[in-house]
């Protein structure tokens, strides 16, 4: 078991991503939400825009709340740097909750490596086939969480085999990368399949609109749950509407706790509530 997963509890990641829209006050409110709802980790996304945005997209005009601007300028505007991540690091520690980020390029990986307290580093689905990034992430010595959206089984095999050359601390996240994901494409049966195939911890990164598939994912063996979160689903941004509100976060936490209660200990015995019935019916 990866060391940050303890007591067989489900580890809940609030994927803030870029739902902060470059505003530290919004980021703090989302960290507060993670803490208040009893979730474990606030997660961001770290990019170097010049490396991640294809050159032919740079000058495309994007309509934003700050006016029309080129796509590359928009990506730079919402990207947090050292000053902001130092605030995130300190603010999360005060709660205390974990924080980390997905890395989209080598420079972002090197940036994130300076924060010793992060429990793991995430490789997003879009970068799962980036062999160099996968390799360098594994070499850092932190547990690696890797998402598998938009990928064939062969591509997943290649990524996991590459990781296993350098680390055994691997968590594979089953996911579908469409936002929101149609329920007929969730394919939750892959969770036990991935567990059997790779013999490592399996998680679920859900992009569906409701809570039920995520709850089912836990019942199928997912030990880590990641959901996008927002303080307002009507806020500007591409991920807001497929994110959980604070109320949704609280509901999901409680439903997952109920699943663990339902599982029990797997030992056949007479329960406390059955004892008076036993006396009445059998004497």
C-alpha cells in the first residue's frame, strides 16, 4: 500500500485544476472546501504554457472575463507561479490537508519537485504517452498517480511498464476524459480489471455529472477518488459545469462512508440488532 493511503480509508482528491481562474482568493476558498468537507487533498495543474500550448494555437483569440486575448496570453494569465504555490503550500499546511498538482511538462515537474511535503505527483491522461515525462516523474521518488483516459490498453501497458522500471509506488486512475462523461462510456468494470492486470492501487477520476458512478467505483475497489470541484458551477471556465459544488462534495463523502459501513468485516456472525429477534423467534 502506498504510504499516504492509510487505514483502508478512501482518499478523496478535490481537483481544483484551473477552476481558480488565476485568482488566489478562489483557490483558497476551494482549499477551504476540501478541508471543510473532510476530503484529503487539493490538487492543481501545473503547466509551462510555452511548452504545453501548440504553436499554431498561440495567437487564436479567446473570449475571457478579462477581455479578448490570445490563447497563449490567457494560459499565462491563469497559471500560478512560485509566489502562488508558496501560498498554497502554507495555506494547506495550516488546515492541515495535502496538496499537489498534475504536471504537464518537464519544467513543471522540476518546479513541483521543490515542494517536499506533497504526497504524490499526478500524470494527467493527456501526458500518459509522454515517455520522457513519465520516466522523469518516476525517478523523483514520490508516489506516482497516473490517469488513463484517451488511451488503449497497449498504451497503458507501456506507461505502467515504464513506471515500474523506477518505482513501485504507482496508483492507476481509471477515467474517461470527456467532460461530462456519458454514463454509457464510464466502463467501471475496468477498475477490477486494472487491479488484476497491474497488481497495484487503483483509483477513479470521475467526470460524470452525478455522484452514483463514483460511489459504484468505490464498491468496485477504487481506493482513491478524484473529482473536479468548484465554488460555483456557473463560473466562467471549461471545467466548472462538470465539477462538484461544495454541497456535492459533502454528499459524496457521506455516501462513500456509508459504503464502507455496508461492506462490514466479511465475517458471518449474529449482529447486535439480531439478538432480540433471535430470542423472540428461537427462544
